[in-house]
C-alpha cells in the first residue's frame, strides 16, 4: 500500500488474542511490522527498587538484557524471569509470522543494571542515571563505550534475532526512564561518567554504539536497523552532533535532516488509544482523530521511509485507511474534509456534523490543557490523586487508610522526607507554591473541563441520532471517555486548591497560632457571613467539589458500557504509572475516608457560626 516504506505498529495490550486482532487490523491498514517486545510482567529489580519510585519507568519497559542474558550479565535480571519474557516475545513472534508480517523491537537503552554486575565488572559502570530526589540508592547505566559492554549487547541482540528472526527494527528510548549514555549532559543527578571517557564527541558515541549492535545483528544474517531517541533527550549541541553522525542502518526517532533523511528518520504516524510504549494514555481508547490527519499525510509526503504508531483502538485503522484514500491534508479546509470522511465512515452521514464538532471541541480542550502543563498522568496517576483521599490533614490518616494508595505515589520517603506526603510536590518541586499560582492554573482548568463537557454532550447527541447500532455504541463509549477526562481535570483543580491552602494555613499558623475555635475580635453580622477564616470556606468548597466529582466518576464507571481507564491486568503490575485493576473499589474508599476526616479541615482555622 505504501511502496518502499515500512509502517510499524505497537499493539497496546498484554493479551495475545487481542494482540493478534490488532496486528491483523494493522496489516489490513497497510502496516508492515508489529512491535513484539513488551514485557509480560513488571521487572523484578531484586530489592534495588525499594523506596525508589524512579525505577517505575524502567519496571514496565523492555531492554535487550530483559530478553537475553549474555555472559557477564547474569546478575542483571533473574534468569527465570528473563526466560519468561523471551517466551512471551516468541509467542507474539509466532502470531506475526502467521499473519505474514515482520516484527520490530522497542526498548530503553542503555538501561541501568543491578550493581552486582558492576561489582564483578567495575569497568562496565557508566553514568549515574537516576533522579536523586526519587531514589534511595544509585543506579548506573552501562558504559557503552567499553568494548566488553558492546560485546555483551551484541551477543544479546544476536540471541534475540536467533529466537525472533523476523525483527527488522530496533528503536530505543534513551536518557530517561532508566537509560543514560556516558557523560550525557541531561543527567538528573548532574553530568557524570566513567573516568577516561569524558570529552568524547556525543555523536560518535551514540552512532558507534548503534552501529556495533547493527554489525552484531548482521552476523546472524539480519539487516536490522537501529534507531534512538534524540530530540528533547539530549541537549541541543549533542542533538546536532548525533544527527550529523547518522548513516544508513542507524537513525533517530524523528526527522534526521540531511543526505540520509530517508534512511535515518523514524517518524510517528499517529495512534488512537496509546503510543508505541506502555502505559500512556490513562483513559483507555481515548479518541484522537487529529493524530490520524498528520499520520496519513506524513506517510505519503515525508522523505522518511520508516513510521511508527501504536494503540489498542480498532477505530484507528478504519480512520487511517479513510484518510489515506484522500489527498494529504495540509490546509484547514482539507483537514475538515478528511475529518468528515472519517466520521461518516465510522458512524454514518447523519451524525457527521455532530461528531466533527465534538472532535474540534476536543482539540480545543487539548490545546488549553497543554497551556496548563497539567495532564492525567502527572497528578491523578503518579501522585494517585484519583484514589488518594483529599483531606486537610493527611498526617491524621491511619496506616491502613494510606496502604491502598501510598505505595503507588511517585515519592520517596527516605530521600525526600520533607515532601513525600506533599500533595503538590511532583518530581522534587511544587506544581504551585501559593494560591495565586494555583488560581492561574485553575482558570485554565475551568475552561478545559467546560470544553470537555461540551464535547461529551455532542458525542452523546450523536449517539442518540445514529442509525447504526454499532455506531451508537461507539459514540456513547467515547462520550463516557470524555466525561472521565473531564473528571480528572476537575480532580487536578481541587488538589491544586487544597494543596496551596494547606501551605497558606500552615504558614499563617506558624506566625500566629489559632488556639481557639473562634476569633474573639470578630462578631458575626448576619447575614453577611463575614466571620471565621476565609481559607476554611475555600477549603470546604474544594473538598465538596472533589467529593461530588468522585461520586460522579464512580457512577460513570458503573454505567459505562466499556472500561474507561487503562488498568493493570493484575494488581502486581500496578505502579506509579499504571492504575490498579480494583480502581473502583479504591475510589469508593476515597469517598469514605474524605467524609470521615471532613471536619478536621477546621483545625488551624477560626470556625464560622451564626449562633443558634
């Protein structure tokens, strides 16, 4: 369908039956390769992850040593676990082969290793990769400049290709999520690396590592190509050096300008219900029609010969095929034409106007949310605002009342004790420092939630009008998904307000402790209500907003015809980045605890009273 181009798709599922269905749909839509490297289980870090939530990123992502353990890497990961990951990948490989497709591999490299590896091979220790505010230990990536490390990588690549010979692409996330090149300038804990390897051209360093793996692959008869992240994951001068160093057979995720742009660029081509890596997004199969526009245009007009996409939503493939039947859309009028064609094909001519209107409203909401720099993953999931009780004094909660959410919070008690229970301290810094900062964000969030409510109403209206029963169900499900998204943005608003009110309350009480229930200098003058502490009124308002919001979300989840959130298929796979499967139970418990501790909000404030 796309002559001379390779289209790679990542099915966002751990279920082999669903994997096969998505892979078959991808083939029908013109995709040529399917990613098969996702893990079947969380990575067992053998105790090194204790009180170190930074390791969560690496826990769910593959790396080559999680599928093959060459000599010297025996202590990197438990051998039995590695064997299970290889078997899971081979099962997907068999499906790919049955469908007449090729395979692809994504992972995180150079991935940090258990320190037992470096104790036996001290020269293999590369740069420290961790975020020191979210770890208690130290986590070192391997020194990819060292010839023995490169040999180990080469042997692992060869073993992977022997077991799964249909793999023709390897693409790696780097300088994040547990990976770091030696002496890379974006290191969370400051620039560092092995002595004697500093001051090397970063372009040559990355290119040589990728080419060493490619040459190892060639020894098995494979022509596999290797790509790596570069944009936003290296500083600008390093990006320039890396792009300049790429050559046929190795490249970057994104555009690689220059004479080798076609061979060395791996571009994104949309998705609907996820990207190529787990776990984003939070809401399962969330509609993303605008991503299809750019995808269909890029595949046909860009110089690049390689493209990737991901997700778990069947609508993506139908939308992608429809968009590719029309001329590439570049103007707004052309985009509207393509969107209308997609809507008509998916749901019917009679609801095209409503659906396209809803999609444009969703697009506006996405743009506004981007202005706030807030999203569903950053607070509702990683800080567990979704299920974490919103109370005025968290220190009053019992251990049992914290046990169901605290292990999932992206905080480290030992390495950041002054912030580990702070609602608003994310990755080491406060999201907002005071009420004014929170209010500016909340003004944007008010617009986001209103816009999402309008989009959900449009989708519900389209569902009511649709003639086809399947279209009715699809549109109704999307309306529920958008309402769930609205709920998460409301949750963000409420935690911002309560979090900053707590800061203000505690600062005020340090200066002037409130030791009585009322302010004896203030007498209520009915009915103005000008008494008590103003902060208490705002605090009670935010608490009530969140209580009602969570109650509505619980009802929404119970009524929805489809699962609304992407959750772990088993409690053991849940973590800071993936919601637990018993999410509904935890939301209901949140309500119970909020009500139990509601009046503790009065502590630290003067209370209002009209008398009586």
